[in-house]
C-alpha cells in the first residue's frame, strides 16, 4: 500500500469517527450511568457485566475473570493478523462525594456545550470508550480490524490494583500481546498531547509506637516515662534530613539515574514551574531549585519520603496536659526504577533498630513497583508519530511521571511496550466534583487510538 492509500484510509477512518460520535457519546453515558465505586464495592459486579455486554455487542468474546477482589473483564477479538494489541483500562471509579459540589448528577452524563460531565467520564470510562470507538471505526472502514485486540479492564485501579500482579500471573497466557495502550492519555494546557513512558512505584507504610498501657498526666509522668509522640517524631526525623536526602542505609542502592535520552525528553518539555508555584501558593521549590530541566528531573527521577499524616495525643480546643501512650504516622515512598516496595520495609526496620527505635513498629500497607517502557521500541516511536499527526503538535514525552500504577507486570511479566492515548485535559477534575472531558479531545483520543491500531499492523 502506498503512503497516499494509507492517508486516504486514515481520512476515511476519521470521517467514520465523526459519523459515529453521537453513538459513542451515548455509550459513554450508558457506562457512566452504572456507578462502580471500588472503595465501597458499590456496583462493581454490575459494571463488570455491563462492560462485558458492551464488548460482546461489538463482536468481542468477553469473560469475567475472578480475582481475589473485583473481577477483570477480558475481551478478545481476532483480527486480520495475529499481532495483538492489548488495552489496559479500568471500569471502577472514585466516590463522587462531596455531592453538593457537583453541578449535575454524577452518574448522569451531562453535556454543557462541548463538555461532558460525569464521575468516571475521564477516569477511566471515557478513555475506555475511545478504545471501543477507535476499533469500531477501523473495522467499519477496513471490513475487519488489521490486528487482534484484547481488552483488560480491571475494577480496582482506584484502590491501588491489589490483585493485578496476581491476576496477570494467573491468566498470563490469555493476556499475551505485542503492545499495550495504557489507561489514560491527555493534552496539556496548550493542547499538546502527552506520551507517558513510565510511572514511579509506591511503598505505603504505617509507623506505630505504644509506650504505655494508657495515657498519663503530663505532670505525673513527664519526667518519668516515654512519650509516644516524641518517640515517633524522633524516629521519623532519622528517615529524611532537611537536605531532602533519605538517610535509610541502602535506600538508594537500586536507583537508576536518568539517561541522556531521558534528559533530552525532559529538556523538550514545557516549563510549568511558575504555574505550579502560583497554584500551591508556595515561595519556591525545595533546595532552592529553579524551574528547568533539573527541576523536572528531580520531580520524577528522585524517590521521595512523604509523611501523609501524624496522629497522637490531644489536638482539640483548649489545653489537655496529656502524655500520649500511642502515636502513629502514615508515609508513602515514591520509588524509581529499579527500587521495589518489597525491599523498602526491611531497610526501614533495620534502620529504626540501628537508630534505637526498636519500639517503633513499621507495617507495609500497599505498594507497586516502578516501571518504564523502552523509548526506542518501534511501537513507542510509532505512537509518538501518530500523536504528532493527529494533534499537529510534537507530543510531550514523559520518560517517567510522578504518579504510580500497576504498570510493572505489563512491561515485565507480559513483556509489552506500553504507550498512552486518550481524552483527558488538565482540568478534567479526575477524582473531584464535576469530572469532565471535552468533545474535541474525545475525538482526537479516538483518532490517535485508531492510528495506533492501523499503523501497528504495518510495524
Ligand atoms: Zn483515578
């Protein structure tokens, strides 16, 4: 096929996407109307059923695969070639509260001008519909999809995907593929598409210390017995210093620095440091860092130790002269390749013991491994080029982002290169009231996904 033929096919697919737009907005409304709040296990099984039904309506075989928690919806349809593209998405959503801040009912898709509002419309039901709409448009124009398609739609992404590594191990053969489109894609404020190639990992822990059977009068015990709050803050103060260096021996052993190529991608990203400072009302960045590539490197290629919350003693009105017997803190550590959450807890334990804090317990709560896809993979380069063609702008390539997700088993167990495409924008308000997408972004997300499908066949 000549390049002109390919261009005319892509133009026909674009036209088909526009013709079927209303249908897919309706389907999005249908999916958003089914609440599926994983944090409360509300509507989860119903939404898994609905997702499977919608896939079957489009000619996919769809199974609901049980896991230790919410099921995975697995859809499959053979294409012209055995080359297989896998879509990772999730059908669960965050709770809609606070309800009074919504301008429309969260589980009713509401259109205002070119904007669609509903819980999950961006994260992640709208993204899932862009996959369905793209594959349908390609099929309508070409008669059949040139590659085989698999859908992997989970129901616990919003609670940390605890059953995904196990689910992938259990059904590994079924998920075999050659490339993966991740659950999200977005444009930035200027409309440039973002291509995300990696995510940091996470190790979430809780520290607790109990120094006595019960709280004590501070006049009675202050000179005599240990205060749990002091024990905890002293222990925490040994974990990170004011220089921002994490002082746990061995913590940095597996950290891989950014490569030259990563630095080049970071250098080509727009500088949003002033907006960031304005948004949060801060005086500046840690360590006196200014905007620029070094700030962007530190933002994602350095691991963090963040105290999320501290609890002890009395903080109500007035004064209560109490010596607390109990204190606790929650912390998250954002991890970079090749750190693992599993290695962090024993390092913390050994460190606390060495510092004289055997009385401070540390408990692993949750975690995921960091992961990145190879930027030189032809599939990744193809997706970047396809985005450029659709949006008419050079994509922002993010070698790693600060957030975390269950990316690791897709890259390292299933061996897939992973790219992003989709319909988000910077004010999509994901997880917040009035979650939304804009119809032009929805169309471009479908177009980009459709180009990945057709060009993947030629790779
Ligand atoms: Zn989310």
